[in-house]
């Protein structure tokens, strides 16, 4: 295996891990939305804006 092939393989692994992390975040957000509806997200946005102001 040459150095170029190792870098390509590392880049694929890094991209796969990043895609997996994004997929987990989207899935957990979807589960929260399904379970609690819009209340959790509305409260989260309201609380965040309150802290900013």
C-alpha cells in the first residue's frame, strides 16, 4: 500500500464517520420530534433567544 492509498482510505473513513455523526444527530432530532412534538424545539429556541437577549 502506498502513501497515496493510505491517505485516500483515511479520507474515506473520516467522511464516513462525519456522515454517521450527522445521521445520528438527525435521527435523534427526529425521535425527539416524534415523541414530544414541537414543544421541545419551541422551548429550546425560546430559551436560546432569552439567553442571547
